[in-house]
C-alpha cells in the first residue's frame, strides 16, 4: 500500500480525541468543544498578584482568569468579581480550586445542553491529565449545534 511510517496509538481513539489531536474522515467534523474553544483566556500562576491579574482580565472577553501550574495543569479559577481586593495579594488566596472541566471531544450539542441546564456561560476545556487547552462559550456551542 506504500505506507512508510505506521504508528500504533496504544491508548486508543477516545484518548486521541480527548487530547484534541487532528482527525480525518467523513465523520471527523462534527462540532465539538475542542473545535470551538478559544485559547485566549487569561492564564496566571498561583503566586501572581491580584492587581496584575485584574489588569489582564479587565480587557478580556472572559469574566475570569484561569490559574495554572508551571506545566500547564489547571489548578483554579478566579472570577473578575473577586479581583477587587488588595492588589498585592496572591491570586491563590482567592481562587476557586479545581473548577469543573470538559474534554475537547465533547459534542457541541450535549455540552450546550449541559451548560443551559446549569445556567452556565462557559466551559473550561482540558486534557485528561488536566492541562488547560482553552474555553468555549455556550453561545458558540449552541450556534454550532443548530448548524450541524
């Protein structure tokens, strides 16, 4: 058949999709969280100062910042409404630990319904290991689900 390089991804298709890796084929393009997510969310470290994080969140389209470890693992979220205090305080003192996340292969339709049921506007997208990939809005998910 002419193949020169062949790989066996031992962990399987679902793991591949859960890492938002590229796919091909006739059924490769249904709208998913990973295809619709944005990676421009404000990211900061636990020790970053509240004043610096507030300055980054104010012009952002997202009403929060996501706190990550040095390796990119999501450790928390801080809402803009919590950033009005002492500008020298470390953000780790006011963050919410371990926010709820979704995997990138989650279907737009199912995730839009989940967010609607819980009256949420955003979903945080991570890999199975917890590495932050981005965020997706309920509005984008709903649009994509109706276009599908």
